[in-house]
C-alpha cells in the first residue's frame, strides 16, 4: 500500500524538468509499476495476482513483472487493481466546465475516470463550444459528450407540443450530424421531460439513423417509468424500436420501475430486453444502485400538456382557475404514482433553502396546507429539485443482476455544502461495490467491475478503455475492498466515498495513497468515424 521511489534522484530530476518545461515529463514517458495486486481485468473474469506497468498514458505490460525497473513503484498487496470506472450517465458537464469543480474530486473518490455527459436530452447543442469550456480549467477526469435531443429540439422549435415539420426535422438532423462530426458518442433523449415528451417516436428514430454512420449509440430517459403516459413497458418498447430501426446500440438509462403502481415490473423489463436481444437488437441498460430517484417537482407532478410553451405559458395556465383545476387533478395522480407526499424530499429550492432535506408531507403539515397546494406554491416560486423514494428493492436487484446492465450515477458534480443532493452524486460506484457486491452479493465483485468498465466501453465502442491489458489507456483504480464505502446519505450527502487508494487518469495519478494530487490529466474524448 506504500508508494516507494526506487530512484529518488531520478524523480527529482523529472520534477525539475516538469517545472522548467511542462512538455518534458510527457516526452520522457514516466513509468509506474503497480505490484502484487489482485487484478480484475474488467472482463468479468475472476481476479489474478498480476503486476501492471504504466508508461506515459498507456499500459505497457500486465503479468508477473517482478522487479522491473520503473520511476515509481506501488505495492498493491491486499488491494484490487481494476480499469478506471466509466459513468454512462452523468450530469457533471456543467460543473466540470467551472474553475471551482473541474477537479472532479467527488467523482474520482468513487473511482470514476470517464463520464458521459449531456444525458436525458439535456446539455449544450454546440459540442465544439462545450469541449472548449471543459478544457478551459483542465479536467480531473475524462469526459465523453452525447448530442442532447431535447436541446436540439428546443433550438429548432422551442417547447412546442406538436410533431416537427419536415423542415424542422431536417434542421434537427443537421444539428445531430454536426454534433457527431464534432466527436460526440451518440444521441441522448429525455422523452419523459419537456420538450422530449412532445416528440413522436418516429422523430427519434429518424435522428437515431443519423448517428448510425458514426457508430454511435442512443441513450434514453424513457417516456414513462410508471403510468404517466404510454406506460413503463410501452416506453421500453419504444426504445427497443429505435434500436431495431436505426441498428445502433440503445440504452434504457437509469432503468427502473417507478412507484407502487409498477413495482414488480422489473421482470417484465428483463423479458422485453431478452426478447429483443434474441431478435438481434442491441439493447442495454444502465442503473444507479439506489431505491430513490431525483428530478424536478414540476417533472414529477405536473401533466406534460401544462408545460407546453415553457414556464411563462405554465404560469398563465396556473392563473386560470379552470385550467388550474385540471392541472391539480393531474398533480394528484402524479403524487400517487410517486407513493405520496412522504416519499418526496426536497433537494434544492433557492427561494427557501430551509425546506431542503425535508419531506413534502412535513413542509405541508408545518404550513397547515394540503401537500398538493404546497407543491403548487413551490412550483410557482421557482425551480424545485427533489429526491423521490419510489423504487422497490426486488426490482433494483433483478435489473442489476442482468449482464446487459451498466452502472451509472445520474449524478451531478455537487458543490460541497450546497443543497441536499441525491447521494448518488458522491457514492453510486462505491455503493455498487460495497453494498451490492461485497455485502449483499446481488452481483459478484467481478460482475460489478465489468458493469462499470468493459461493458460501457463495449456499448460506446471505446476500444482503448475499460480493460487492463497491454496497449490500453492507463485509466486504473486501486482499491481496498474492505474499506470501499459510500458515506453520503440522503439527508447528509456531502461526503466523499472511501476506499480508493490510487486512481490513474491517462497514466497520471489523480489520487495517490488516498490523497488527491491536484492533477488535471483528463481529456474530452472524441469519437472518430
């Protein structure tokens, strides 16, 4: 577990060279040898004792390397060595583009070395401009961009509740192609949210066809995870149809059965996916290891028709007594789908931070109001983000155990001490390893590591990542299985995960002996045609 320097004078010379000429260190290709660890190669195979030699940003050798000379030697006795973890669904893009959060420490602390950003159809349309903003302050880890369908649609036709015209669809095609040509890895959608919910399936299918020539994938926050519109299974079928028509990998992102009306539907999702895969459709899922989700209060409760045209239009509708009556009826149904007011916890509410971390039922009781009327007042006041306790353990376990399910966080990059974010932003990957693999055995450790390394690398066609093998990029984690722990809790989330001893991003140590190095070795990864 201790870092040993075989040749301290050589390291001092290298440090001096780096200080005098930033490019000199890279040119000399510093070597690091990780010895005596239990190596999990990412394939799902059992661990073996093996050493790993890093030269520059690549893995030069894997095996019994003995006392091979290296600039830095790490003794990993008693530790596990694995590929760096890949988050297939992360809302960290905005934070990574800031000087304050570009370090990505909460993500590195749970072993992440690559995140896919712009999920759920949200994020910038201009992929090139976003890349520049991500690189401005350096990056603590790698970022891979998706083209966000919802933003593309908004750029072309706002929040209109109607199908696109031929001209509008052609313009959306152009924006999707431009994003893919700029290096994006696929198309994301949020057909549950405005404006994605106003999109007919055929529109998504046509845009997904534009991704196919680039070898990209399609990820979707499906149209309905409960009984909001087409139903959970109907929404799953819609994504499968995109895979059938466009002939690309498709991902049911943060897959779940949301709310008591559909608890037990996990097995139905599995059957649908297995049937599609037997047909030859490349269907996958990703999942965060929690029984609570997170979204906006408006998205959770408001009927979608009420949000057409944006917030100003919503406020006009809410000011009309007759229309507000219809909206309220829809909100009653939405709250029932979520399991009631005691299953809604507030994450962030700028007009009144005192409600953050509290339940809707408690806030309503304090105000002497009905929970729906309380929710209406809060929505009128501004954006309200929530945690929603709406999943059943049996569904989570069944979906996690599938060989086509990746691990994701669906988290953002939180500012320490600000709001009460979902703990997944700090702990998803550590929780999958510590709780679901080590403690509960829902999956094996080997399966858990595969779900966050080689599987997402395969789905998104990243041949040089997600595996410990000669020639692969040196994104590597070294962890203490007994100490891996997600410390973040729902009401006290601002805590880094524990157990990652060393984390390498592109061959550079971002965590060494459990401490952040301050390095920014991350890159914005670009997919080539």
